[in-house]
C-alpha cells in the first residue's frame, strides 16, 4: 500500500470512529442534564427568559419519505417538550412563544465543515403573543445584550440551515397599538388533506402554480384591524419549505374587514425570505376608498365595487416590494372595469401605476369622486352625507391627508358613457398623476355632442386649504346632438364653443368655486330657443323667461355670447347677450358661488320685427337650488339703449371672436361673427 493510500485509509477510519463516537454519545447521554446550562445560555444570548421545562431527549427512527440507504438507517431525532420564550421587560411577563414539543434531526456530515443543518423541524402546539406599543416597541425585535467593554466580537465559523418546518394546531394573538389591531388566530389540522388543485376556480383568474403541496390546516381569525371588525377563515399547507422553492406553500382565505370582503387563493414561494406571492384575488365593498386603512393605497370614493384578478408579488425587490394586480375584471356601481395595476413600496413614497378601461361607463358612477352623488347613494357607500339641503355645490371634503402617502400614474378610458338623454357625453379619457400631495388630471377629456371637452385640473394638497386650478376648452358641441329631442334643432348646423380658466382654494368643490377667480367665455350660434327646449333641459326658470320674452313660439338664435369674469367666487358678466331673429337680449347682474345666490337682470330690446308686450326687464333671484324669476317694477329704458350699453363691450367682443370656429366644408361662417364684429367696432 502506498503512503498516500495509507493516509487516506487512516483519515477515513478516524472520521468513521469520530462519527461512531458521536452517535454513541448521542444515544447514551442524558440530555436533561444540560437543560439548566442550555436555558441559561440561551436566555443570556437572547436577553429574555428561555426555558425547556419538559423532557429533553434523543429518539432513533427511520426517515419517512427518504429514499435509498437513508430510509433503512435509523437517525437520531432531538425532542424537547414544554419550551417557553418570554417577553422583554416592558411587556411585564408572559410568553412571546411557547411550544408543547419540538422535534428535529441534525444532519451529521455537514457538522464536519461547521454547518448545523436541520433538514426538518416539527413544532407541536405552537402559541405566540405578538405585541406592539404605540411608541413602536415590539416583542418580535430582539435587543441582544451588549458585549462587555474590551470584549472582542468573535465571528463564528458556523452556519445554520433549516430545510422545512412542520407544525400542528396552534394559536397566535396579535395586539398592535400602531395599527389598532387585535386578532386571535386559531390553526387546526384538517381531517384529511385537500389537494391544492381541488380548490382552484374553474374559470376566472387563476394562479399559475398548480404543483403546490396539499392544504393541511384550517385557520380562523377574529378581532379588529385599523379599528374595523375583522373575521376570516381559510386553509394553509403543512410544511414551510425554507430552502426548496419548488414546494410552494398554499394559501386560501376569505376575510371580511368592515364592509370590505377579500377572497384569495394561491401560493407563497421562498417563505424564508418572503419571496413571492401568486394569488387569485377578489375584492368587493361599498367604496374603493375603504381599502385605504386596510392596504394603505389611496383610492377614490366610488359606488359599490367588485373585482377579480391575479395578484403577483415580488417581496424582496431592491427598489421595494412589487405587487401587480393583473388582468382584473369587475364592476364599480353599474360600470364595468378592467385593467392592470402595479404598486411598488419604494422610498420616499410608494407608487401606483397602470391602465384602466371601462367598456360602458355609467356617468352617475363618477359622481362620488367629488361627493356629487345623492344622500342615499352616500349612505350606501358608508359615508355620512354632509350636503346641506339648500345647497347645490358638493361640500364633501377631499381627503388630502391621503394624497401625500403615495404617488400615482394611472390612465383611465371610458369607451362608451351610459347616461340620461340630458347628458350627451360619449366617452372619457384621463391621465391621473399624484406626486407628493399634488393631484392633476392632465388631460381630462370628454366626448360631448360630437365635439370635445378638454380640461386640465390641478389640485395642490400640500397646502391647507388646498389650491386648485382648472382650464377647460369646449370645442364644436353640435346643437342638434346637445338637444336631440328638439325638432327645430335637428337641421341646425350650430355649435357651442367655450373656454374657462379658474383658480380657487378650498377642500371641496363648493369651497373651490366659492373662492374662485378667473374667466369664462362661451359662444352659441345658429340655434333655436323655445319653452319646449327649456322644459326638456329641466330649466323651469328658463321656461318662464322664454315664455315672457317670446311666448310659446320657437325663436331662432343667431348668436349667444358670454364673457364672464369671476372674482373671489362672484361671477359678473362683462358681456352676456342673445341675438335672436326678433330681439337682442342682454343679461347682467351677478352669480355668487360662495353663497349660492343669483341676482340677474334680463333686458330685451325688440328689433322691430314684432311688438313686444313686455315693457319691463325680467329678473332671476334666489338661490342656485331655488331660483325665482319675475318682472322688474322699473320700466324699460328707451328703445336702443341696449345697444348703447353694449358699446362698452368692445374688449369682451374682441376676445370672444377668437372662439368663432372656422366654417367647414364651404358652409357659411359662424353667425356670431357679425354681431361680435359690430360690437368690437362701436
């Protein structure tokens, strides 16, 4: 035998003798003798009381499920009973974790290269009490004792490795003052394991993983979260595969938190690092805004909703955990909703991005965004109505404190808008941007009556109260589409064009308009006005005015022009005139948006085509909700005074000329152009 072979043989023999001696020691040693020293050492290392109060022993048994020679040889299993790990001193006693029994096997060969490898550990009767105080102190963070001065920190060459964790019936109690959470969770073994695929839905969103382990335990939770009552139940697997990502851990849950219902089913992979989730996720509730206290995502007020999609989560991404809600479908109120959303828990603020689409959007479902839905609808979505009975403008407050919690970059497309006959909207597109408390819709675009309403809205929630700016442009609203039920309009080529530029402060629509300053301009040409038109529009006051001015006949409008100024919520006309075939009608006065009151005068002047029986101006007074119209007691001025008054409207007329749309297809020009040009030259 060569020298090399002799050295190798002696080495192998020494290792075999060492292993045999270790096995004999393990088999014959009374392990209970080391409990006092072990308890003391662990307590000192963790800075908390630790004790094995029951038996500590080794049993020999073959490995179930192992193949080859390992299934034939009995292996030593360490068993400890009645283990208790206490709380930090501030928790004033009690156990953080207790276990009725712990059983594990140590792989002997890795010990030779200083690796403590435990292929599997079984936890029997686990119980845990998780606590966190309002000041942030918690009992799951260990404050290890400081080293004595001058004591060098020695790096250990040993590594620790656990393969899988099995457990049985257990209980977890949670008391978290920061999130106002109090939960009691019970886990019980199922009578018979349930294959993961057996509970997968036949249709709808499905997790991609189908080879997960069976469900082995049922769980129930009861208590409260974020001050809302919470009840839940579900199923989980029996083994946490800490090292084997090929054995996904199954999850199934149905949770009711307040008015929100959450249903999920799927898998957790790499649980040691909380690596990834692949779930079917269904959400439903009274309003999307109610998800904020549950998941911390800022969403708008909506009618009742329900969604169903696939949630993919990568929990250990360098830029922050990433959640993708893919291909979800659902309904919000009477509207369908589809899309993809991505939420990234990045710093300094999380972000939400994605694209949403509605094939058929019910216009009424947009009203909760600004608190413009009815009192009954607000109560249905769980919001106490604050709208005064005598007010029209919505007073519901924007929740600006939520705008700085996260950023957003989301597009929404409503391909077809379902509405009543009085609302000729056809489609909608908007790009919602939220950045450090600044909310903008750039653009907010509606298709209206064959034309478009383009708006840019910016709200700065960093200020208290918030500041808002809005720019609107109305282009080519076709009068025959605005009033499809008016026979005389059906052949009209007239249009409505306009623009507005307003800025205000306040945390509601009412407050913003009540403080707004800016300008509004509008032109209507080649239309028809009648009492029938006012009735269709639901304008009772307009019905009265038109009846007093023109009787029951339809009257052709050559041009309606308005140039309105607004200062601190008070709107006054610089120019507001209707040019009809029979008369020129001028309107002046004011509309007070702060107090929602009207004080308008309507001054008609006959063109001589017919004799007006009306000899006094008309008025419109009262509130926005209950306007009242009547005849002024003061007689009309001498004929022709109206046009003299219009002479001061040179600048407004010039500004309005810019709104005159160019003629299309060789048609005659806009009927407003001659009137405005005449006023501009006066």
